[in-house]
C-alpha cells in the first residue's frame, strides 16, 4: 500500500464530505480514521467515487433540465411567432382579394355539385323564380344587401336576386361581402357628411343673407336718423334765421312775439301773416264801414280784421 500523509488524505476526504454532506458511511469512515489512525485506501477510493457520482449526476440532470426548459421556451416563442406570421399572411391575402374586388367590382361564383340555386326577380323569398343555374355554371355576384341577406347577381346577362343561403362561402366571397357592406356604410356616411355640409352651407348663406339684411336695415336706419338729424338741424337753422330776420325787421319785442306765434289786437294783417302764416281760407266783406276779413286756420282758429287791422280772434 503506498505511503500517504494521513493528515492530507483526511483533509481531502473532509472536502468530499463537504461537497455532499450527511452521508452516513462517509461519517463513519471519517470517525474510524480519526480514532484508530488506520486508513483503508480501497474503502476510501470506493466512497470517493460514490460521492462524486452522487454529486455529478444531479448536477448533470439539473443542467439538462435547464436546457430542456430553454428549448421549450424557444419553441413556444417560435410557435407564437408563426401564429403571428400566419395572421399577417391572411391579412395580406384578404387585402389582395379586396383590391382585386375593387378593380373588378364583382366576383364570379361557380355553381357546385348537388346545389340548388334559385334566382328570383325580387330580393325576398316571395319573388318569382327566374333561373335555376346548374352545376358548373357561372354566376356573377354584383352586390349584397345585408338587411335581407340577398345578393344582386348577373346570370346570362340577366339580373336577379339570390339568397345568401345558396352561396357556399369562401374567403373571397366573405371578403367581397365585407367590402360591400363597408362600402355601403362608407357611402352612407359620405352622403350624410355631404348632406350635413350642404345644410351647413345653406345655413351659412341664410345667416349671411340675414346679416346682410340686418346690415342694410341698420344702414338705412342710420341714414334715416342722420337724415332726420340733418333735417332737424336745417329746420333749427331756418328757425334761427327766421327769428333773426324778424327781430331785425320788426325789432326785438315784436320780432320775438311774431316768432313765438303770438297775435294781438291792433296787429296789422302783414304781421299776423308773419306770425300764423297764410290762412287756409279768407272770408271778405266790403261795406260802408270798410273792409272786413275772416282768416280761417286749421283746428277752428280764426282771425278777424277791419281795414287790415286785427280786431279779434277765435280759437
């Protein structure tokens, strides 16, 4: 048996024990070595191999499990990505079909075997049956009414209506139907928008016309007010001029009385005319006493003159 340092071997064994602790046989062996001073190399090698195997195998198992988990995670990620790619492919195919539909405005449908097709003259089941196409014949789907689920179709250059239950769905037909429904909704929305815009324009025109009318009325009113002010100022100026004229001609006291429209006994007929203006009518009497006159004014106002001098008045 080779010569080994007892303490070195004992330290190595303790390290092995620390790697995989609480193994019953290793503890007993270490106890025997430490108390008897004898060292069994064969037993030491066997137990060491056993300990190493027991440590390495679980580690390899854990490592492999981690690799498996990692691969499963990668596989899940790829499956998810494949599903997303399939969705994108279908969306692109649908878009392609819709673009083709937009170009051709209709879609061809071949009557399948064992299928009963009835084309009617109305878009309801009470309509008269016009045609019953047979297997292999082609029907052109033109438009779809989603209210009563009837297709507008063309068959042998004749128009008719076909219930949707007679059509075996396909991706192309489904997309065409979807396109028609969406287009009808878009057309309705566009028509509503145009109608609303027309109403808005008409309302704007009415508002503008009303504004213009109001502006015209305001302008006319302002013009009338300005005209009235101008007339009033002109009348005031005329009155001031007349007052100044009367004062200058007849003196201050007489001129002011005449301007105020006053009359008095002994007043000459010329001054009375200046004060009250021309009469509406004149009644004139000539006798031996001279000339008598009655001047008639509105509202039963009268002036009486004798030989051109005011003798009385009545109002």
